[in-house]
C-alpha cells in the first residue's frame, strides 16, 4: 500500500495565511539581530554549498572526463601508470597529486593539462525560456491530446531536472500507465482531472499539487474539465556512460 502524506490545507473561505509555529523568542531575537546571511536563506533544508577546494574540483573533473570516455578507474590508472587507490583518492578530492601525476592523467584522458582545472571557474547554471517558447516534446510515451512543453534544462550535476508545462486537450486520452525513474511533482494550473498514482486516485483542481515516486504507474485517468494544464517537474539521477 503506497503511503500518502497529506499537508494541512486552510479551510475554505478563511483568509488567514497558513503559518508554521516557531519559538517567539527566537523570532524576536532574529528580527532584532538579523543574521548577516539571513537574506540568502530559505525555508528549504538544503545545506549551503561548501567552498570548492582545488582537490575537489580536480577530482570531479577527472571523474567526469573518465566517465565520458567510458573508462573504469582501474583502466585510467593503468593508462596513467598510477594505482587504482590513487585514482580513487584523486577523484574523491582526498589527495593533492603532483604535477607529473596530473600530466599523466591528462595524457591518459587525451586532454590538455589545463582542462583538469576547468571546474574551478565560478559558474552557476541557469536556463531561461520565454513564455510560449518551450521545446515541444514528442517522444515514446506521449499520448494523443497530451502536449509536453519543456520549460528548462539542468546543465550539469548528478541530477537531471525536467520541468514541463503539460496541456491536456479536449481529445486527450486517459492514460494512467506512465512510469519512469525518479520523483515527480505536479502543480495544477487550469481544468480538473482525476490523476492516478499506483492504486490511489486524486481529484486535482487549480492550486492542487501532487508529488510521488514516478516508478509507480501514474497518469490522468479521467478528464473532468478540459483543456487542463499543469506543471510537472521530474527529477532523476543523471545516467553516466
């Protein structure tokens, strides 16, 4: 039986905003003595990024280049004439390799030595899509009357994030048999639909959201008011070759 987590929703007609109870004294203290980084934080529990060291940046780049070339750590070690243990330490940022070792790695990876330090450059990925100009996706699994508009793309990292604007037209086929790896979040914008995940049905209206393990069968089983639109964000581990 799938577990369902229900978040509290304000009663209909009430205009009070939902709030989280916190220690009043702590709140007053924070207002009187604001943290110097208070304006950089959110309610998210995501930890702040630690400063990237030279060793970490070098290790990340070596691992990325090795995987792009479909080499195992052992194969890279043999090609660079260094031990598997040293390759592992370098890739995990636990060693400061000598210049000669880095040169051997660069030759084994068939890249310039300078490319091993490219991840040290300060950069933060950003994907911007103008309204109505998202990429329309047509691939295996899309159904008649289901329009998928890709709203952005994650450019790097270990996770792939795919945000879609999905439109269910008047002739959209009910199809509750989608399934894929990862986690999916749906936020309903217009229309109404009965959306199924595993053996549970949810009546989604504008403002409703649903987040679930997308390896379970899911999809719209009944269209109550069309056209319907909702944002779907799919997150899954980036496959490495």
